[in-house]
């Protein structure tokens, strides 16, 4: 098989960077497996319970960058109890004991402790990059340890984590000798920081390209920081409040003119709308704009801003922009690829901010649209069919109608035909989230047409087991399926048990699956962990197999039952 | 295995929260009833929709976003109203619990205590108390009744009167000028 020495093959493998491709390469033959494993530097583990750190370390001694994901996706919506699992500690301990020269760690939905962070900061002399997304369990003391001990830190990126804030010293823990920062994002931290320390840090970081501030950083500090770092490419503004006639504001306007490298803008965690005009000069060059955490901006303010953003590729915004505002986006942002519209008031239907009209306008105006997350108050089949005609490039299509089972308000029909049109015309669709009134029919369409679908999220939909079966049988590439409050039961669950070995995970909550069926599945498939999450205090687990299970989470694994499960999780 | 239609729902056994919420089937029916009502009463603000906020995990907005972009509409109003207070010229900010005070004069006394030194050090400056309300607007303190004020006040700033050119009314009902001068 090998006409070339190993070193040559390895060099060829250097050009193969995607995880999927490297995984495929390793399966070709023993020789390639060996060469690949010694040369692999980056590993992605989508479920931290699918493998142990020891086996990871044994297989990839050259590991430099590790990505780990913990809790299931529905944990974002409080459907998974707090201490379910996803602890990073055993991973860091194992890596620290080994000879692995870890440089980069990216975690999503994991529980991270201050001790873990401290151990991490002290165990890997070349550690360069820490990215934590939707994690919890740590405080700013842990962040301080990273700042203090990672001498060559390039990236500290904290996105949407729940961090207990012990106020302020962590930023001052970056030593004076630390000049390597490229990316610093602390927008999710709530507490005070030493503003002077921040200024000095930015001043001594000539490579700083990305800076995202938290709410307590005021406008005059922002102005000083931009003076020091006009080379920024990505900026997250903290507090953006001042009197437009003040001297500080004039200085800010002047310095913003110099920041012509900024391509990505976010934050505005506190904002005075009258100050937004200072931003207009950099809008021309923006490719990413995230105003979804800026509730102080009204529809008019958003529309005025967006009109300057002709090169925008990704837009995250609140629904107070309104259908009209989306119309302005559609006529201005011809390069738009990704749109996310979040609800500004998820529980008040009285103020119908965006409807199907906005989405239709976007689909007509933005031919490059491939990724959508859209929270709205209503949707019609006609609108979805029009969107499907206009847009055939969707990779991600997530529609959330705030009323969980709302029918088409014009025809009173379920939205089966609308979603059917979407999957029929978007052959590259990888991720789909459904909502509204839906019958088994929509799942027939999904099974028939969504051949590339990898992730599907379903809530309050379907009539019978047939719905789930259409999906399991038809979607050959399915990796993650998450279902809540649907009438799917044992028949669907057990029809093709081997299917779950081809998937990362299945979540079913408030469906019609019995304990008995879960036991059958667990017994037959030793390669799966079947977890029952039972939060009720009263019930014992030795109960009736006919009991309906409230929450079931199953996932494929190479290492059997996990040892860290809490009491309320039953591993079958 | 489908028991639907045989009226056996009442014998369904399930593992779940004790007395936890409505039955899932009823949930679905409740929503469709409400949807139908919505069709019929489009003009009225439907109050039944309040019950939908009881469904755990719906709408699927991640909890971090819920906590950080909707203010406190999600319920859980605590009895504390801590707001930040900044004062022009003072090196750091303070926090004050508005719930502890009965009115504006009470508040002024507390502010004097917090920033006493800075106020004394400021050279013959007059100060205007302003606050940021829920809409993000900066308002002069003292115009609205106290209860309304503490509901809408998100942070306070003791601003130098000299900086307030561009602001209209400079006379505040709150006697801050008199008490805080020098």
C-alpha cells in the first residue's frame, strides 16, 4: 500500500485538516492508522462520555488541541438538572499527568471548576488558548489563575458562561511580561474590573485582534482602548452610554474613524441610542454584527444602523427590528449568509415584532442566505413555500414559533407543507429545528428529502410513532436527534436499535417511552449508554416497566457506563 | 401500543415530577385551544397566553440569554434594588439598595454618605442626580413618584451640573444642589 516512506505520507496528511477526513484516513489500513495517530494534533470529541481521557492520550500522543462537549443541547433550556455531569476535571487531571503538550482547550456545556483551571494553567507550559462556551462551575478566581500562569496565552474567550464573579482582580493577574494576547473576550463576566489594568494590558498587546468587553467597561475607557488598539478586527462593546455632546464622545468618534480593521462588532450591553451614530463609519466594513444583547436599541435605531452595513455576512439581532426593519436588511445586506432573530420578549405575544413577512423579505433579498435562526409569533405555509423557492442553500434552518403548536393563522392548517417545501428544495440541509402545529406528514417529508440532515430538534409535534420512524429510516446522516413532548413511544424507539450506533445521541423527554423499552434497548446494545433522568423524589427505580419515562438520553460510547452520574440518573 | 382514543390515559403510569404540570397530552390540547381562541379574538390581548410561560424550557432560548437580554421580565423580582452609583470625579463606583430608602430625600442622604469625601473635595461644583431607566434613557431624578422611580431606575449618576449643557431642565425637585454643594 505504501510506496513512500512514512515521513512522506505524514507530510501529505498535514494537508488533511478536517476531523472527518482525518478520521477516514485512519481507517484505511494499519499503517495509515499509525502514521495518522502520531501526527494528529487536533481532536474533537462531541460527547465527553463517549471515550475516556486515558484512551485519548494513548492514541494521540502528539495532541495539542482538544475540543470537548458535555451536556446535551437541551440543557441550554433548563431541561437537564444542574449536576447531571460533563465535568472537565478528570480530563485535565489525566492530561496533566501525561506528557501531552496541550496548547488549546475548547469546552462547550461542561462543568469547569476553579481547581481545574488552576491545574490547567500550571501543567502546560505552552498553553495558548482557552475557549469556554456555555460552561459553568467556575469563578473569576479560576480565570485569574489562567491569566497569571499561562505565559504565552494568546486566547482567552469566555462565551455565555455562568461565572461567579469575585470582583476584579483577575485582569490584574496578567503579568507585565504577558504581551502575546490575540483574543480576549470577557463579555459574560458581571463584575467590576480594574480599568487601568485593562488599558495597560491592551497597550502591551500589539497582536490583539479581538476584544470583547463586559458591561462595566464605560465609554471613556472604550475610547482609550481603541486609541491603543486601532488594529482590532473584532470588537465587543460593554457600556455605550454618554452624552453625545461630551468631550469624551467626540474623542470616541475621532478614534473610531481610525479603526478601519474592525469587521465584527457585538455587545452594546448598555446603550444610549443617541450615541449610535459614532459607529456608522465602521459599519461599511462589517461582516458580523451582533446586537442581540442590546435591548436598549429600538427598531428605528437598528434599522438606521443596518442601512450602513452593506457588506454584512452575519447578523444577530432582536425581533424589535420588526418586519419593516428586516425589509431594510433585505435591501441593504446582499452578502448576508446568516441571520439570527431573537425574541426581545418571549412571553408577551401582544407585541408581534416579527412575522412570516420579515422572513419572506429576507429570503427574497438575500440570495446567499444559508443559516437561519428565527423566533417569530406566527408562520404560514405560503411564506415557507416562498422562502423555499427563494433560498436553496440552507445548511441550518431553525424556526421557532413562540406559541408551540400554532397553526398557519391564515389557513388553520398544520405547517407540514411549509417545512416540507424547505427540506425538498434545500438539499444541503444539515440542521433543522421545527415548531408550530405539525403532524406525522412533516416527518414523512423530512425522511424523504432531508438526506444530508445531521441534527433535528422536535417539540410538540407529530401524531404517532410513524413520525419518528420516518425520520429514523429516512435520514441516513442523522447524528443528533432531540425530541420533547411528542407522542413517540416504544415502537419507534425499538424498531431499529442499530441506528443509534450511527448517531451521537438521542434525547427524548415527555414522550411515550416506557422504562421497559429503555431496558430492552440497553440490554441489546452494549455500545450505548441509556440514561433515565428521574427528578422525582418519591419514586424508586425498581418500579414497573410500564412506567413512562420523563427524560431519556442515550448516546454511543466506547467505554460503558460513566462513573460520575448523580443519584437521580439511572443507567440501564 | 397506541392507547389513544381508548380513554386509558387516566391509567397511564409515568415517571416524572410529582404532580408536575399538566399532562403532556393536555398540554398539547391546551395550546391548541388557546390557538383557536387566538383566532377568534385577534383584537383582544389574550391573557390566557400567560400560562404558556409555565412550560419548562419553552421558548428554546438558552438560559444565559434569558438572564441577560430580557431584563427582569422573567419574574423573580427580588426585594433588593441594588443599582450602581457613579459620581463624576470619583475614582470608583458604589452600589446602593434603593429598596432601603423611602423617598428622594432619604436617597440624597445616603448618597451624601457614600460620596461625602468626593463631594467635599470637588471645588464649588453643583451636582445633578440623573438615572438610567429601563429604556436606556438618562433621566433627571425627582420627576416621577418614588415607587415608579425605583421600578425603572437601573443606575444612578451624580453628574456635574457643568457637564449638563445640552440637557434642558437643570432644576431638580430633589434638593441635591443645596445639600451637596461643597
